[in-house]
C-alpha cells in the first residue's frame, strides 16, 4: 500500500476492491435474483406461499442478526480472517441450496447463506475505513455502492435469464448455483490481494479489560439477536395478536440492550459490542437514518414488480428481470461518479436522490394505472425503474460515505454492522409489508391496483427519506 502524499493509498486500490466487492455482489444479488425465481420454486419444489416468504425473509433475518457481532469480531480479531470465513460459508451454503430437496431444507440453507453474508459485509466497511482516506475513501464507497445497486438491479435479470433458459422444474436451482463461481473467484482474489496485516488484532485491550470471547460482549450480542428476531417474526410468520406480543417483547429487549451497552461502556469504553457514542455523531445518525428509511421501502418494489410482470401481465421471468435493467444501468453509470463528489456535494445529492426516489414511485404507480388503457406499456415500468436507479445511485454512496466520515477506524466494523443490520431488518419488514399490501389489494381488485397501491405505499416511505435527508443537509450546513 503506497501513500500518495495526502494520506490516500492508491497502488492496490483495484485489486483490493475486486477482492472485497466480488463476494458482496454475490451476497446482494442473492436477494433480488431469488425474487423472480419464486414462481419457479412454487412449481418445481412444491413450495407454499409461507415457504416462499421464508425464502426471502429468512435470508434477510439471518443477515440482519449476524452483522453487528460480526463487525465487532472483525474489529477485535482481524477483518481479513472473518471476511474469508464469511465468503466461504456463503459459497458452500449457496452450493448446497442449489441441490435442496425440500422447501424446509432450502429455507434452512438460506438462513446459513444469510449468516455467511453477515460475516463478510461489515468487514468490507471496516477495511475501506482503514485502508482508504480522503477522496479515495469516497471513491471506494462509490464503487461499493455501484456494486450494491448493480447487484440488486441486475439480480432479477440474471435470475430471469437462467430460469427461462433452463428446463423446468429445476431451473430455479441455477439462481443459487450461479453464486459459486463468483464466490470462488472472490475468495481467490481475497487470499492473494487483501493485506495480511488485517489478520492482526485491530484494537488493544486496556489493563483489566475482558479477554477472549468475553470481549465480544456476549450478553449484548444475545440481547440484540433476540430483539431483532422477535421484532422481525411478526412480519414473516405471525401477522396477528401473537405477532404483536412478540414485537413488543422484542422492543423491550432492544431497550434492555441499549441499557446494557451504556452500562458496559461506562465501565470500560472498549467493552460494549457497540459503543453508543456512535449515535452522538450527527453525521452517522442522520445519514444512517436516510439509508434505513430508503431500505425500509425500496427493496419491496423489486419483489412486487417481478410478481406483477409474471403473474399480473403473463410474461416470463427474463422479461420481468429485463424491465429492471434501466435501474442497473443508471447505478453503474452514476454511483462511482457520485462517490467522487461526496465531499463537495454529498448532502445536496442525498436530498435530490430522496426526492427522485419518491418521484420514481409516482411514475411506477402511473405506469401500472395506465396498463389497462391504450397508453399502457412495459416501457413505462422500465422508465420508472430507471428513475429509481438514478435515485439509488445518488442516495447509497452519499449516505454511506457521509455516515462514516467521523467514525474512528477502530469502531468502523461495529458502526458498519449496526447500520447494515438496521438496513437488513427494515428490508425484511418492508418486503413482508409491501408484498402483503400487493397480495391483499390484488385479491380484492386485481394486479393493476395491487401494483399501484404498492408503489404509492413505498412512495410514502420515501417522503420520510426526504425529511431525513433534509435534516442531514441542515446539519452539514451548520457544521
């Protein structure tokens, strides 16, 4: 790693980012590519609607549960080692999922895949925070955001092509099998190109501090894990009174976790899994809030569009993925450029992106409304998704870079884990809520109304995103 005089390490940038981002691409593509495979799974595996919901939500649940402990573990004992372990676990479970004999086995393996993904993602943020500085860090987060956006946008297209090209009833298996070569290539690149000093302990212990696994704050880890599971279960399995009880219990545990982390941090600042001083950093809190609100609503649109195009309009899986291609193109063209300009224009781009996200849902609702008229066309849906990609390209790199700008390096993994965990939790909730709205409205009034109402529901989330982005911009101006 060579220094260019401004604290920015440049020489191995391409190699390091390839090693980090190939597995990230596979982990996030596995969220959206599976969405277009749901009808094929239902037919080929005999899966019920509950099974299909767990295919999506089980992965998100495990992903969300593991992020914070994994981020803390990487901060303590070396991010490279945990990254390699996470990539390996994700790849092996993907291979096994491709040969799952029953819906139950597939759902179990999806949970293991989510745990593997949760191990690798916070290490990427921690390593970027450590290895890059100044404008190079913005470019690195821009590249990361490009891969995130492209993986989510291209996943339905790739999955749809595989499903339409392969013979039924096992075509859905290729959606998992395609992860394997990507992961193997990324694992080889990581072994060769990630700096070995990331295997070393990244923080030091004060005299009298906890040792061994106790440094991971096991009580805090258990409290947070239980809270996340209980809060998410009503959105996945128990949309009734029992679900309300579980959500209330999860909220109480979340409060207990906050109390425990504060108490532990007051005794020893290095002891808690998450140092709550993070939330005293306005840049971290405001910009993380924008990302959380964005992910609470927007991922649901990928599932709804995939179902609408296939079941509502009668097209194939490939065409369902093809209408998302404009979004992928916009992300690839813009996200890295946005990353380069975050230091100068980040808050303004974040606000513009949030407004564009809300606008894209209005366009999508109008496209669905027009579908039964002489003006209806899938081109309008593709236009809305392209508008959505423009918003995504502005929001994710801007908010990601701005949220981490004041975070100390030794807390980067945990900080990234907290933000990513919150994003995964609200993603699972949003997916469950938006698909429930879609199926509920569709059952009463048809697919056209289901698509329209779903898009407008997500647009409501984006109005909250606009408010949070405006707050972040005001904070940036005052500082």
